[in-house]
């Protein structure tokens, strides 16, 4: 039967050793290969073998989420979700509690987990070899790994052949040859994972001071009750519900819901057996500590709808289902503001706002030049309200509560508009008013930085240097004059687009304006009679055509490696060459998902392109032909292009679909570099393609397992030709299919 095969999401395998077996350590053998080099060796506790979680899971290709605050690990195995807690003998499988003989535990800074029950539930063969004192795990007898969305017919792979050759078969007769997986290898400890540096296995790391990791206060997991497939039809905002909650609306009862929190405060909520009729960025209601909301069809087989919330600060959230299981509510506990204290000295004023957890604050300068407002999201004021003593800059502070669930503090100025900054501690925020910067203010209504010309200086806008470090969410403008009268310091913003603006002098007499941004932005500068204005906008509002170039793999996910070439290095070099060509074309703006050797989650690559509002997404990879015995077929060669069917790019302002993008890119590669045409491939389960909201394609630029092709790919001239082919395809798409 033809079916998609998924990478194993092997979960916490538990192995009960036969009675009488006990010892300090054991061996672990997976698919006839003994696993070595583990951070801690497998141990036997109460007749159960425990193994280091992350290291073993990497061997099995699993996906794991870790909640440091709750000491919980969530493991994904196909459509099944297993939740376990350190030092707790109760596990939750798809919302159903299950007892364990031995709990997970932390031993020598490694998270050690027991092995047998989940392994057998998920279909793995488990055994114990007493003579070797070894726990033995084998994949199910009918298991075949899913590589790049290839379809299988029994034991034979079925590939989309070139359309002009329906009998084309790139595999050796009688053999099962596979294309190497594009999905990234789970990163090693200490590696960059979605921009987060991971701790060693088992180490519970507190959130950095002042950031505050959100906390799950849900009373109990949502039980799984099988129902027919449902449809997610809407997302109600706090403004619509009248409460501090988002509500996901389903057309019929929901079968199962799972959720996990990433280290960067992204709350991921998966609704199983559900089709999503909503997608893309949702409306963000500022009355709750959420800076972004996105929805998508995460998976078609199994059917999973996903909603992601970007949480702010140490928010407390609760997830629950209504009695009829058609309303999924993500609610937020109000932060009790317990103290507001004003202080002043001869040079500055400060206002300290303290809560039960770190307050989520947005600054509004709409009252310029008379006052600025600190909006405290999802907060209940249990502190002094009214007027506070005047300071150096502030005439008074006025605090109050709004009916929409936000608290506020308005800071009224005496005269001169000061510079101001925010400092965060564990559960308080301090606003400082000082004389660090003069003549510069941020207009929070229009998202503009305004520089007064009252001091008489002039800026040659054409000479302004720009450094766009968008992967670091940092943008710098170097003004070609020494603006000593503007001073130096930091201006806090925190409006969901810009976090702060720092003004500093450089060693060459120039003045740097450094924007610390919350998302990728485009900046323009223009001159008005009394001031210069620097405007921040989303890239789509400024650039006529945007393409995101995605160098596959990276960091601890090297991709394939043959004939002296490592895929992650090759595709990064080619991507930089493509970007150089794009940068010379004023009609096209390019961004890269990574510019160096780091690992980025495939999900984050797609989200990055969605946030920018890209018109085109191109992922670049290199190929390999290897059978299940890891034997190489050096004869297979050529280029191919992957695309999705029926994805989100058919909506909105795009006049081309992913299939046509794939056709154009494949034709340009074949014509420009003279490679063998392996045709177009359907990869609906490739995350980078499935999750991107714009036309997208994944390019395989050649086989590293073919000696001749690898030799060519190793040369700078051939890499340049490949880059030229990709660039030509992008230009053709931009010219023939511009944004509507």
C-alpha cells in the first residue's frame, strides 16, 4: 500500500529487565549497532535500564521538547505525545496517565530515563541479552524511514519521474535506494538550536535574569477522546472574548490537544485530527502578554493543526477544553502589580513597577511632548494609584487600571523631553529618565525615530551607511557627522517592533544609531523641514519583491557528506553567491535564514520567511543515494526540485504556485549547468515547504555520492554556475509573476 513514512519520533523507551538482573551499568544496542560515546552510560535501577535521554533519542531520530520550569520532557512519536516529569512515576500518553516502575531522574547532569513500555507501545522490538548485559532495541520489522517525502509501494520507492519520461527509474533494480533526509539532526548540547544555546542533557537552566520564562498552570492534561476529524474555523481574541484569553474554535469536538513551551517563550499548541481553515499571522491583542500569534496546518498525515503564541515575560497560562470540546481556551493569569515606587536624584528620575511576575510593558509616546505612557499588559493594579512626587524631569506619575485588563502609568513631563530606558529584574521593571540623549525621540504611533534639526546640523542622507544584521535582529545607521549635541545613551521602545535605540559615537567621528528589533524590519530615512525621520516598516511594505534563500542544514546538522564535501558547507557557499547576485539587483531584496554554520530549526526557517512577508522561498540542498545498509550508489546523478501541493501559497497576493516555481527553477538549473534532469518531486511533509506561506521550492543541486558530480560541485566555477542558475530562476519568477 502506498503511504508516507515519517521519521521515527522515538519516545522514552522503558525496558524492564528480567527478575534477578541488577548491576551498575548496562550496554545499549540499537538496530544491531552498539551505542557508545554517551554522556553517561546506561544504568540499571530496580531492574530497569535507564539511559541518557537526548543522546539516545538522537540515535533514534526523535523529537523532544523540554520545559525547564516544570522539569517536563515532551516526546513526539508520529501522532503520539508522551509527557514525563523528572522524579515522577506518572507519565501521560496522549493525555492518559500511565504508571512507571522507575521515574526519570537527573544523574551527573544527565537526564536518565527508563526504557520498555513506550517502546512496545510504539511498535519497537525490545529484548535483553543477559550474556552481554545489553538492552537491545530494533525498529519494527515493517519500518522504512521517510526520506524527503518519498512514497513507497511495498518495498519499492516510488518517485515522481520527469514528466517527459514516465518509465524513468533512478534506483538500482531490486535495491531500495533512498534520498538522504532534509530534516535537521537534533543539535548537540551547546549547539545553537533555533537561536537558543542548548544546555547539557538533564541540566535544568533558569531563564536569564529579567527575561522570565512563561509558566504552565494548567490544572491537568486534556484527555484524548476519539472523535471524527474536526475543522478549526477561527481564533477569538481577548477583545472578542472579553477575557484574558484566546479561544480556538472548532466545528466539532476536538479529539486531542498537546502543547509544549520552547526556551524562547514560544507556546506551541497542537490540535490533533484537525484541519486548519485559518493560517498565517493572527491579530495580536495587547491586553495579554502575547507578542505574536500564528496558525497553520502543521501536518496532513497525521492531521495536526498548530497555533503558536509568542509569550512575553513570565506569563502564567492555562489551556483547557470546553465541555463540548469545541472551544480550546488559552488563558492568562493577570499579573498583580504590587508596588509602584518613584525615585529621583539630581540627574535622573526612576519609576519601579513590581509585580508577582515580570511585568509586560509597552511604551507609548502618543502624549508627546506632555507625557509618555507605560502600558502593563494583563495586569491587575494592587498598588498605590494617583499622583507621585515630582522629579527632575517628571512633574508627576499617575497610575490607574483600564477595564480591558491593562494597568498603566502615565509620566507627565515638566518641560524638556528626556531620554528613557527600561531595565528588567526578576519581577520588576525600572523606567529611567535622564539627559543621555537630547533632540531624539521615538514616535510610537507611526514607528518613527525623529531627530530634531534645531541645533543646525545637516545630514547628507545619501551618505548614511547601513548595516542590516537581520539574523541578529539588529539594524545600524551610521550618520556621516559627529552629533555630539545629540548625546549618547539608550532609548527604550518595546512596541512589538523595536525594543530599543542606542545612540553612540564611533572612532571615526560618526554617530551610530543601533536599533534592537523584535522582528526583521526595513528602515528608511528622509528629511522634513524641522527634523529627520527614520521610519521602521515590515520589509514587505518597502521592497517590491522579496526572496528568502535557505541554506539547508548547518551546525550540528551537517546533512550528507561524501567525496570530501559536507552538504551544509557547500550549500552555504552557493547561497552566499546567490545573495551577491540578488544584492546587485535593485528590484529584488534577499534574506538568508542563516549566514554562518549554525543549526536552525526547519520550522523557524519557514516562520522567518512568513514574518518578513516574502514573495518566494528557495531552500538549497545537495543530494545522496544510499540504501538501507548505508551502501552508496555512485551512478545516480542530476538535479531535482521539490514542491508542495495545495499549500498556503495559493492564498493571498501570489500569482504563482509552488509547482510553477519548481518548474522554473528546475529548468534553469538543467539549462545553465547542463545537469541530468531528475524532474520535480512532491514533498508535502517537508517542513520548510509545508510551513511557508508563499510559493516555495527545495533545490537538490547534485549528488555528492556521484564522484564526477561531487568533483564539479567542489570547484568555485561550478558553484558560481549553480548560483547563476538559481538567480536566473528567481529573476524570471520576479519578472513574470510580480506581487499582485
